């Protein structure tokens, strides 16, 4: 039951809150979401509801709900209240806490369903976040760059996680990143450290790309610093935000874009030609391709996440021959329609 408290200032209208609740609970077949105005006990009486179930987080919540129950009792409608106490780990969760985290670009995917997360990003931050992924050499940066030039009614920003990673390994001087580089040297060998104290990415790559277990260790060590720097990149940006990363699926980071993904694909011949242009040897090309999911694996992982979370959208674009601008414009239009951007 979604009601209206006249003493509260709501971020979303009653209709919007009801829609979000319905979308978030579709996977529970015996739940019906309804909205109402006026006294809750009046609605319960008229609809044959004899018990109202409510959740409380703490003593303050309990006292408040106890007063509401007594007020409802005074109407003599025979409606009872059943209290469920929150698990301690969830006692801090509240709408105000979630909104404050979102306003500072913190991550709220563990607080609210992804559909609600997406709505809060749009309403509070003016952001519509979408991931751009694909195999190495697929042309993710090309597609993302063209998309940034096509935004007319709304700005389009391209955030490349690889570039953030490069900063963490090679230019940021805050203590956390200095300590991380020392931890990386301890894990992968001191030869990865240059004389300036930064990481030699080529040397590190030679170690990690030829051993999938080493690569997983590296990705795990970089996860937290990457997400912290991503929050800084998101700050102040409004519009359509592209999070461009090859390993969004492999590193379980689809929540960053609420499972909304553009999968950039290319044929094997074009992929290898592009990697050769980067002066990679045949052996390096082989190990780098093998270190990532192929297109089918990425597609399966994304679709599974969408089904599991009950939210998300997958677009696929073939970039074998540097897709023309008109086709990328069609893709942008589809994305904007999905987000309701006019």
C-alpha cells in the first residue's frame, strides 16, 4: 500500500512511487501494489483488509507506528496492526539516507532495486547511466566518441574506466594510490614499478594477461579505487553518461549502469587488424582476447543479470567496419526513448 503523508515532501509523485513499487515487486506473484489517499484504516476497511503489516527499524519507528495504530483503533473499524522488526543489518536503510548517498554519487544498488536506482539517478542527479562494453578491439571508444558528438537535446559524457585505471597506476599521488601501487608490487613483482614509483602498465600487462588468475587478482585489487574515482568523475555531470569498459560483465560491475548496456561487436578479422595496429604481437593478441569473455559470453551474462534483477536493457551494435554515424544516431535515439529523454 502506497499512501500520502501530508507532512512529508516527496521526491516522487504518488503515481511514480506506485509504478516503482510495482516494477520492483513483479517477481513476487502474490503481491499487489495499490495506492490510496486518506486514512489507511479506511482503505483497509473498504477493501476487506483485517490486518496491516508494517516494518520498523528501531524504537523510534516502533513508537511512531504504535501511535498510528492507536489512532486507527480510535476509528473503531476492527483493523489490527502486525509489526515486523528489521534485521539489524538493514536498520540504517531509509529513503533519506539513500537520497543523500545518491546526491554525492555514492552507490545505492544494495539499498534499492535497480529500477528505483535508475529513477533516483535521473531525478536527483540528472543522470542517465549506460554501460558500453565489448571485446578488446571492438571499437567501444569509437562508438562512445561518436555518441558524445550526437547529443543535442542532452549532453553525452564518455567515462572510460581504463583511463581511470591508468591514472590510479600512473599519476595519482594520494596516499591510498601510493599504497595500492606498493601492494601491486608485492603481489606481481617489483619489476612493475618504474623509477618514479608508478606502475609500468606494459610490464604489468605481460604478467596478468597471460594468467587469468593473476588478472582476476588485479581486477579485484583495482575495484575499490576504480569505483571511488568513478564517483569523482560522475560528480557535476548531467545528461547521458557512458561508462566505457571492456570488463563490465567479467568484473560484476553491471550494477553501475543498472544493467543498461550497449554491447559493441566486431568480426575476428577486424578485431585482429585493430590490435595489430596497436603493435601487439600475435601472442599478445591471443592472450588479451583469451582474457575476456567473447561476445556470446558477454551477451549471456548481461541477459542473465537483467532476468535476475528484473531490470535492464541490452543493445547490440556491429562495429566491424566503423559503424556509420546514421546507425549510431539510431542507437542513441533508442537509448533516449528507453530513458524517456525528450
